[in-house]
C-alpha cells in the first residue's frame, strides 16, 4: 500500500492537492436509500399490503448502515452470490472486474415460518422491533443460512463465547433473505444523540466546510484514554510534517451492538465531549460523530470493515489504535480493496516512569517503560466488567469523571486497578 495514493504532499510536489472528501467511495458514488418525502406516503401504503418480515434491533442497525452508504457498493441485504464472495474472499467484485473490500457479510436471517409465508414472492415489507414499518425489500432471494460455516469463516473459530455469535447468529433463522432495500424514513434512535449520527454524505460536506486536506479516522467503542490521545495527536503532527495544512480528525465511536459489559454510548459520548472541552483533543480540528455499525469482535476481519466504511465517509487515513491478533496492520495493508486508504499503523505506548506520562515505547531504554500500572498513581476503581481494556486514563483525570460516575452508580466494582495519571 503506497504512503500517499490519493492525497499528495503539497510540499513535495508529488501531485496536486485535492479535497479529502474526493477520495472516491467504493462503487464510485454514495447512496441514500431513504425514500424521498414526497413519495413516502405511497410507499408506506404499498408496504402495508405486503407480507412482513420482522427485524431485530441489530437488523435495524444494519438497515441504518446500508441506507446511508457505509457499506457501498451494497444497496441491499446480500443475496447469495454477494454473501459467498464476502464470506470466502472478503470482497465484492464490481461490474468492471475491480474489487472492493467487504470482509463481513451483511445479511438478514429469517425462520422457517417466515420463509414459507414469503417464498415465491418478489417483494416484502420490513417491520422494526416496535412493529413500525421500516422499509421494503425488492426482488428477494432466499437461501440457506449455513451458520457454522459463517461463524468459522468470520471468526476463524467456532468456540463458544463469541459475543456477536451468541447475540445474533445462534438464535437466528435457518434462512437468509437478500433484496434491494428501500427505507421508508431515516433511522432515528431518539436517545438525545441523533445529532451526532452523521451520514457519509454529511461527513464529507463537513470535511469540505472545514477545508480539510487530510482526514484521519479513529474508531473506538470504549472511552478515550491517554494512549488513544497520544496516537491521535501524534497523527496530526505526522500529517503536518508530511505537508498537509489542515488535517482533520474523525473521532468515530461505534454505536451498534456492543457487549453488555462495554461502556454505554451515552457515557462514552459525555466523556468524548469532555475530552474536547478539556483540550486533550483540539475541537477546531476534531469531529465527533457516531458510527452506526454493530461490533463483531472479529479481530482483523472486523478492522477491515471499519476501515472500508471510513473510505465511504471520506477519510483517507485510518489510525489503527490496537493491533488485533498482532498482525492487524499487515492484514489491512494487504487487504484487497483497501489500497486507496492510508493505514497509520499501531504504535506501542506505555507509561514512561522517567517522564511520568504515557509515551511511545523506546526500546533503547526499555527499562524506563512500564505496561503495568504505576503504583504512585493507582486509584482502586472496581471496574473490571466496565473497563477491561483500559490501563490508564487522561492525565488530569477530568475527562473520566462521567465514566467513573457510571461505574459507581452501577455498582460494577470488582477491585480493578485503574490508573489516574497526574
């Protein structure tokens, strides 16, 4: 993967500078599958007469993902050919023969009873978890849901304990239904956070409004800690050194399905806001938005999907905040269809006992770094179920107040040592 395949450094004369949002989305253009308001009433009337397929909460999250263009070139729940390409080859083939990355199958499962009810039909309506009409699937195709194969190919194991498998696949129906998607109205959650749910088109407009010449995306599903902040601020420094004049950071927490013991979205968003308020990240060069996708916890397979979706949002740099399975950055650099994305690889950060702060690991003075908690700055917050990934927090501790408050209120205190770096 080349270092600057789409945006060239203006100081090195490799090529002309382009707007960051002009990194081409997969398939060449974005989609908006929400029915226009002037056609909505007639579409709803049509859907009311159709046989219905009931969606789960996570199915609805995938409707949201598809409808806004995160999964471009998909405009549908996958039919069998697309499913097999994604499952076995982590990509889809375009009409011109080119490949786009698609490491996770995006499918809709149905049970035997529903299959019998709709078999032989062309179109069906989709009902949300609250029984409200959500959309229409056109030109449907029904095919067998080989669950064990799907699990083995996606996760590389069929061992018990896989969160998405246990939540979604185990209890899912024995059939998959694909078809072209029409969404009757924008997906809303009415949780006070919908203003943060910016579509790829909205994000691209915001990047252009801020005159960004580079956009780096950072995904997380836990609160920002000091290691994250170090990575994100260092990325800006590196992009400025490359010659970019106005690099923008997309801080992009995931909102879809996460494990029950992950920190809830509202708590994370409160903490992210505090991170900007405290100046840990610069609010002038940072956009905080919510990524609607469910989380698979599938290592590099998941990371490919996360990176691919950010291409469609207009990001041309992707920060690898962790290295899943110790080879995630290699997988991303080799993944078909991700060639146009600049991968900023994971760098190991640890507590520098000399400088008394988090820093990138320096092997020439390895003895000065500690990956365990610094005894002088320990605070016993029994947070084992809430913050299993966190080894340190922000240096002044202020931005963690909401997370700490949540943990105390939920009484999920299991004698976890959590470091407050001062």
